[in-house]
């Protein structure tokens, strides 16, 4: 016989699946967030899949070359201190426009900037074990322009 | 009795079934030494297991027939039964021994190419495409392409299989068996093709939403044709043929160049497939679309609609820019 606590636990487990939900298809944001309360933000910040995709593009575009785990001061994205504001719209703008000649707004599509922003804003909450596991998961993935195959 | 119309339909169905075996993606139509060894083992298993099946059915019928004939007259000393059981036991042992020997010989055949001098190829599985690299025998450099494997007829190719993200599996059924591509490991497979033509490979380990759209074309060609192809692949990209294509190259270097490389231009990204000679391939996006200018433009405009979940993002380009990029790519032969 299944008891009440087990049923509640099962229901909670099922409810947690929505954090993994992924939407496949062509309905994507084509514009930057209007403000920190843009209604599209929760679909990115509250979703593990979108945050993880941001992490993959973070590696592929070579962001980790400067924003590594041991990067000092303003390059350290995980210390929770933001020079140009920590809101979603501010971080989005900093990624898109504050990288000089790398010109990410022109080179990175809008949806990937949304995912990258969600990932970067999630970084301060990553405890060491989670970072280690993310590194292991992404060990073989392409990294920036000098990558030459999985090691 | 079977009516003529039904009989005709049965014959047609049988012919269609047999025609299905001659496909470009079928282990029943071996075009390589390794697939030939596995095909032989398969036929041996059919024969031995078919024989055992017939023996069991025969034994069952024989028992029923005996039981009906000697109803009620069972005796402890039953010589025909003893003989029948001993025969069955001996036949089973012989059948299993034949199968074990066949399996051993097929395994030996699969690894027979290990001592031979081989062409070195690296294949990396990505969600959801194949990175393919050839070792240039002259310079020792790696020449990269994607989603299309060319093999020289009669020469062994040693393929190192790796994965960049999740577990994939490499299978060209007409040439060899399948082997998994596991992140953090290198697996080896030898391919010794014996028949010219186009074949098809497919990922055979579920790897995510677009697992079914993770295929590649395989071209087996005469060694001199293969050598010419490899030399062409080492060259940098062709120059744009006209002003539209030249504009396409300039646009491509921006958003597309963040992930794709076209050797000889400013585009040098490593995350996506090498597009230096993209138009020389047969299909787009790992077997999703045929290679045409329209296919290229459609893929650039709406990758998420054609292959939902793909890591190829939808890039906002003006219609004129998208047209120029597709014209440029269609000229990269």
C-alpha cells in the first residue's frame, strides 16, 4: 500500500520536471530584454535546460578564455559583484555591447544571448561540486577558435 | 489452395522484401570485408538455428504420433525414446560448437586488418552531426570535413571514434558493424570497402531529440578518385564568383564565423561543422536536407523549424544578406 507521504513525494518529483522543460521550435526571442521585469525572462532564468545551453555556448564562443574560474576582479563572473549592474537587462547589455571589437551583439544571435545571460547570472549560485561536474560534462566540447578535437 | 490473385500479391510482397535487402543502408548487402564477415556469421546462425527449430518441431510431432499409437502402454524400457534423446543431445552440441567456431572466425576476420597499413581517420560525434578528419599522408596534418565520409576502394581505413557531448554510435551497415562513441574514450574500427558507390551511415545510439537526423553519406571510390578528393579538401575555400557571393562572404564572417570555419577567410569558429567545401557534399545538416541553394537558404532562415533543438541558432539576417550567404555557400565546392 502506498502511503500519503510517498504520494506527496512523487507529486513533488513530477512537479520538479517543469524546471527541465524545453521548448523546441521556432518561437524564439528576437529582441533584447526591455527591462529587468521582461515577461520572457522567467522562461530562461527558471529553466535548467536554457541555463545549461548558455553554459555550452559560453564554452563554444570561448568566453572561458578570459572569464575562467580563477580570473581576477571584474573578469570573475561568479563573485556576485557587477560593475554595470546585475539585473537581467544590464548583464545582457554588458555581454552584447561591452566586449569591444568582439561585438557580440552582431555575432551572437539574440536567443543565445538570452541563454548566456541566464547562465552568467546563475554562476554565483554554482557551488564547487556543481562547477566540477559541469567542467567534466563539457570536457570534450569545442572551445573557442584554437580547439582541435576532444582530448 | 491459394487463389491466383492472392498468390500474385504474395510474390510481389516477397520481391519487395528481397529488394529491401539491397539498400544503401543494409547489413544484408555487404560492401566491405567486416560487413562480409558479419553477414557470413548471420547466415550461419540462420542455418544452424533453423535446423534446430526443425528438429524440435519434428521431435514434437514424433512424440504426439507415438503417444497416440501406444495409448496406455507405457514401459520403463523405451529404446526408441533413448535413441531419440541421445541424437538430439549430440546434434545440439554439434550445432553450438559450429556457432562458437563461426563466431570465433568472424571475430578474427574483424580484427584481421589491425596489422595492415591503414588510412587514418578521426570521427567525432556531436549533437547532431559528425566531424570527420583525415590525416594527410604527405604533411601529417589533419584535414577536416563533416557529415560525408569518403573511403578508397580496397584500402583499409582505421577510424578513431570520439564523442564531444553524449554517447553516439557509428554505423555504416554495408561496410562494418557498429561501435559506440563514448565521451572521454577512443574506440577504433577498421573499414575495408570492396564495392564502389554511395552508402549511408547513421547514429545508432539514442543521443537526443534529433538522433534520427544524425546521418552521413558514405562514398566508396577508386583510390585515384579518392586521392584527388582529399587533395581538393586540403585547399582553402574558393573565392566568391560574383558580387553577391562576395557580399555573402563578408556577412558570413560575422555571425556565422563565430561557430563555423571556412579556411582562407576570417570565419574561424570551431563549434560547428567545417564549411570550407560545403557545396561539394551531398546533404545539409547531417542528412536533413539535400544540398541545394534553396536548402541552404531554408536551413539558414529556420534551422529550429527544420531540425528542432539543433544547436545551429536562428540568425537574424536581412533577406538580401541571407540570399548572399546562401549564394556564397553554394559556390564553396
